C-alpha cells in the first residue's frame, strides 16, 4: 500500500483496523483482510468472496492481498470516500 498515504494500524475488536490517512479502510480478523462493501468498489469486487469480520458485523468483501496493485487501487478508492472519524469528546 506504499504510495497511497500514511498507513497505520490499531488493535480493535480483538483484531486490527488498518488506517490510510487516518481513515479506517481495512479490518484484519483471523488472518483475513476485510473491506467494507461500498458502491465505489462494487464493480472491482464483484467476484470477491464475502464474509463477516466479527460477530455482529455487516458483510464485507474479502480482499486477496497477493494482488498488490489491485489492493492498492481498492484501498485508494475506499480512502477517497471514507470520512475522517469524528473526534471523541473529552469527559
């Protein structure tokens, strides 16, 4: 995912959330990479397997990370339409 922007990850849900430019773009659970079902990547992911990253989650696409250029393109499109998370209010 080099060249897209600043990439970081954070442990969440007992697994990991991957951020690009501080926007949540991927969820990694049980060694599987999930990407939210969004209209912007629907055509690209039409043949992708789907699954649930954790109990209670909506269905996501499963991203095959072996295809680097494809993954980079998917993450870039998801990052473009994903808003920054709202800052948490201090108590």
